[in-house]
């Protein structure tokens, strides 16, 4: 008789105890807040940086632009790095890099080192995609939409709070100490991330288009640097032309490369699809104008002394408090935009946002002289921002088949972040061309030209929206599933510096 044997029981692939879902969500909330706080914290401090280094708005603007350009590249590649090395591991590395960037900025004795530190901090732009990926790895599908919305919502408020916190720090201790808060927040989050569940092992990683994921950032930076230095070197100077032409050449090489690669990391072929292409063009336009300029110009106007041609003379703390209050009003408009966007009508919500953006630019130019008037213009601007940021993700979802949603999400995030950086840089450069001699203050004419540029770009975005078709490529899908995906997608993408 054969001896009976006990069946072999395979050891568990993950013997450690599972982490509670609230703990996972809590750590990822901290990570998303760290990302959004670092995005917004220097907007309120920008006037102080200009004064401290005795520099122009164009030069100081790189404190914002450097962060955004690196953030765009980080958002493009962080997900694939997470696939290769584990999302939790990459999350920790990005947080440690953020701490290093804060330390460099904190100890900086020159504007160049401050920009370098902020650029390293820009790696935090990849935190939100990593957070969403970790949630997908560890949470049941039924809990995922609520978890993503919770993390995204907390990050929005963290970004808005960045103006308040940094403004009051500037008033009481100085702008350097903002980086102390940022470093502590990132350090606490990194320690907590060590206790997240171990990343899922991957059997292998397909060939990744790393070059396509990062090449666009230096191309944009080179061209912008040439434009920025044009006020010093002159437009006909060989160095000016060299940087601009060199940057354009790098961007042309990047486009050619992405069209050649079978699986590009940033699929610019989406621009060839009518609805999705128009959506991405509209994203680039409003990110450049309404969203890119609004992040810094409001703080600049509110904190510039009354003795300047344009300035309300508020403290950094007061300006931050006003921005936070106005931002809270903007959040109230998001549900209305969502209702308008239902059943394939996201185009209508974006049209409302573009009209408000155009109106906000006109009001900003007309109502610069008083606090009440300027606050009115900023409320309209925040309404425009809310409608735009709520409708654009829905337009992305409507414009692609379900299998391409994640890929289109990546292109949208990169487009929005990169063009926000371009708008910030060109906006500050424009003001630098209209400085009152011997001062860091721009003339009224400079601000008028700036807001005229924003109005024109908003009008072009409105025209692009009018050529979009209502309806979704996915009308045949179950409406409840599609609606849940829209809400999850919009929540994950609604975290930008400009929401504050």
C-alpha cells in the first residue's frame, strides 16, 4: 500500500501582513500633498526672491519654470520606472531627491543654486502618477475610485494651502524657511512609504522609450533661456539665436524620434486625432496662458509696493490668504462643470471655461488699481481654471478608446505641465522687457500686454473647442462604468499649481 502523503502547500509570495487600506491611503495623501505643496510654495515667495537677489521677474521666474519642466519629464517616466523597479521604491527615491532639492535651495547663496535646487525638487511631479499606481496595486477595484478621489482632493487642498503657509513663512521668517517645511514633509512621507506594501514583482520590462520621455524638457529649456536672455544680449546676438535655434532643433529631433518609435512614451500621434488633438491643443493653449500666467502674476501684483506703477502693497501672508480664499470658491464650480460634462458634453464645459478665461484677462487689465477690483478679476479667473481643469480630463476620456486612456492621460499631463512652465517663463520675460529703469517693477503697459496675450490665447483655445464634436468614442460602454472612470481620471489629474 502506498504511503499517503500530505499535499504540498506553496509558501505565500508575500508573507508579511497586509497593510490596512486607511494606512496606505494616508501615506499616499502625504505624498500627493508634498508634490502639490512644492508646486505652489514659491508662487507667493517669488516677489521676495526678486527683491532678495536684486534680479528681474524673467530671471526669478526660472524658480518656477525649472520645477515645472522637470516635473513634466518626471510625470512622463515615473510610471515606467515604477514598472521596472517597483512603484513604492521609486516613490521613496523621488521623495529623497525632493529633500535634496530642498536642502540645496535652503543653503543657496545665489539664484542659480536656488533654481538648481528647485529643478531637482521638480522630480516630485512624478509622485501623483506613482500614488495612483500604488493604489491600483493594493486596493480592490470597487474601492479605487473613492481612494483616488480622496488622494487627489487632499492634494488640491495641499496645493492651495501652499500659498497660505509659504506667505506666512515669508512674512515671519523669510522665504528660505519654506524649504525647511518642504524637506520635513518629504522626509516624514518617505519614512511612511517604507512601510507601504512591497511592490509587485515584474517578470520583465519591455523596451522603454526613455529618450522620448525626457528630450522635450531640455529642448524647451534651451529655447526659453535664449528668449529670457534676449533682453540682455539682444535678439540679433549670436548667443540668443543659438539657444533658441538649438532648443527648436532638439524639439524637432524629439518629435521625429517619437514618430519613429513603435511605443513612444509620449505618443504625439494623439495630436492627429481630431477630437483628442484639438483637446491637447486647447490644453497647451490654456496651460500657457490662463493657467501658466495666473500662477505668478496675481501674487506679483498683490505684493508689489504701491509706489510701483502696478502694485497693491500687500504682505506675502495677506496675499496668500486671499489666494486661498479665492481658490476655495473655485473648487465650488467643479461639480457644476462635471454636470455639464455628462453624456459626452465636456466640450460645453470647456467653452464656459475659455469664455471665463478671456473675461478674466480683460478684467485683470482693467481692474489692477484696487484690491476689490483685482479680487473680482481673480474670482472670475479661478472659475475659468476650475471649468478648464474639470472639463479637459473628461474630453480626454471621451476622445480615446478605453484601452488608450492611460496612455492619453500621460500625454495630457505632460502637455499641461510643460506648457504651464512655458507660460510662466514667457510671462515673466515679457514683464522684464517693461521694467521701470533702475527698478524691478514693470510698467502698466507691460501688464496690459501680458493680459492681452492671455486673452488672445484663450480666444484661440475657444475657437479650437468650437471645432470639437460633442459625444464620446465610447458611447457603447456602460454609462455607470464610464462615469466612474471619468471621475477617477479627472480627480487624478486635477492637481496642478494653478488650482491654488
